[in-house]
């Protein structure tokens, strides 16, 4: 029988922080990460060394069978009686990737974490680990297009796992969908792509747990600002490609959760990461460990600028959506869940009404003003803009897009960090005036 939550799985170390529906102590990811990178390099370097080996020796031949029996391994797995510091093969655990995983686990306040070759690799592995053929997922209908395609098209065809899509702001609808047994996972994004809908994580965790399911949260849009496991979730997944990398140069992903769950993903016989193999290269993992220490600073700046843009766009009467604006439907809800000091994130959307006007605005901003780039993705230090309906959410049909609140002229903007704020705002104001005056349409 597969495990049921929360009885048979350990929840995160800090999940007691959220007690009785009121936050007693705010989780501080900066403080939690303080010691996570304190590891000397091979020659006393202030950076840890890169373990570039794909395979690892044992000093005595009889150690090898113990590794295969799970009696020795890299984790201090009391439950499995394994001792630490013993590696086998790079697809299983690599010490450098594991160091990065530990830093991410510290950031999310979970017992363990591990990194993967892509965000979707992490999401697919987690969901396959939690759901067997014939079992069900209940998912938010407002999610990343690739995840939507995985759940709607790929899983039913290839693994017999089916998904019911719901409006997660309607808790009665979520509860009703969860009643269809056997539902194993409630899947949400902390701040959704691209509509910036905010999930009520404590309430959704309670619903999931009432039905013996795990709450899995994609926290790609809100690293540092939200810590879903502290709010009651069981597993966090990330597209590290976005804010955590911050440079639009690396595709990467991650999973954070209990030690038992992370270890299960690496099981030699039944582990989805071990057997499907979306393995992160240790050189990439090492490079990413150099970016986590300033993730908090970057998120603060992304958020401050995004809020500044959102306020000025709103003043101009533009149709702007940003969770830091009081006009956002879940503004108060987000405030109640946020960690302190990182703002409300770097993404905003601007509805230009029609695709033609949206495209015109983006062209002026990119080609006349070097304001940013017309490109998918987000979390880059430069501004990225895309028209969601015809790009990252085009996996959704027109009706599905309408239901998810994605109008055709909706531009998703990931606000960057370069240039001065006033310089960038002047460029935006100029481009908006050009579109409004109809020049060039
Ligand atoms: C980009 C993205 C993914 C997919 O991640 P990759 O790293 O591109 O595989 C998943 N979820 C969200 C919210 C994303 O933005």
C-alpha cells in the first residue's frame, strides 16, 4: 500500500510553526540558510569543491552489497539504518548536487532536498512517485502550460494517472474533487502562472490531508517570499531555471520535502529520480550554489521594482495585476502567508485588450527602448515579456484559457534588475503612450 499523509510520512521539520491556523513565528529563509553552504573546499577553499565523479569507491569490497541493500548511503537515515558519507553512482546521489539540495532544503525549511535537470523533470518524478496507475491527482486549473500538458495529456496516456482540474480559490469545489478516490495529490502553484492567483496553502493542505493526499506546491514564482512547507504543504518543487538561477543560462529543477520522501525518489528499485534519470550535472549544481546566497537580495529588488511598476501602471489606468496591489483579489491572503522582507514577487501582468496592442507594446519596449526581451521564461536579471495566451499557456485551449483567466492581450512581465527604476519607467510610459495614440498599429 502506498503511504498516506501525514501519518506515514514525516512532515517538514518546521511545519509545527503553523499551529491552529495562526502563524506564531515567521519563518526566515535567510536565517535558515545561514550555515547551509559552510563547507570547505578540498584545499581549504572558501567554496566547496566540485565532485565531478560519476562513480565512487568503497574501501572494503563488502561495503558494496550494503549500499545496494540500502544499509549504507549518503543520508543519515535512521529508519533505514544507513550511515552517512557513502556514495554509489552519480544518478543516485552526487555530493555536489546534494550540497545544493541541502541549501534548497534549508531555504524551504524541509528535512531534505535534491536538484534535477529541469523543473518539469522534478515535477514529473514527484507526481509519478506519489501516484500509481489508476490513482488520481486534483490540480489547480491555473498552472504552467508544460505541467498542464503533462497532467492532461501525457499521464493518462502513459501512466494511467488522471487529473481533475479545479478552481483552487473555490475550496468547496476542491473538497468535492478530492472525494473521488483514490486521490493521492493536490497540486498547486503558490503564485500561479500566468494569472498570479495566490493559493491559500494552509486551507488547501488541510483539505488534502483530510483526504489522505499530499499537497505538492510549485514555488517557482515565489522562492524566499513563500515557504509552502511552513504553511502546511508536504512537497515543494521548483523550476530552478527561473529566479533561483537568475541568469537565464541554466535549465534546472528541485524537490524539497521530508528525508523519507527524497530518499524514496532515489530508491534503486522504485525511485522516480533514480530510474527516470533527470540528473543534474554537479558542475551546474556547484555554479547554482554560488547564486543562492544572493537570491534573497535579488527577490527583494525584483519585488520592489514590480510593485513600483504596478502602482504607476494602475495610476495610469492600465489593467495591471500584481499581488502586491490592494486591488488583487488575494492581496490580504498573500500578506498573511508571506515571509518578511521579500515583497510580493517579480511578476506582473498587463492586459492590453488585444493581441495586436500587446505585441505592439512589447515590440516598442524591446526594439526601441531595450527595456527587456520578448521571450518566455522569468526570473532573469533582465526584463522578460511574453503574451501568455499565444506562448507559455498555448497548451490550453481557448476555452481553458478563458476559464483560467488568460485573456488574449495579457502580457506577463518578469521585471528585471538592470537600469535605474526611473529610466525603465520612462521607457514603459513612452511605449504605452505610443500604443495608446495608435501610432504604428
Ligand atoms: C518554467 C516553469 C516550469 C518548468 O520548469 P523547467 O525548468 O523549464 O523544466 C514549471 N513550473 C513553473 C511555474 C514554471 O514557470
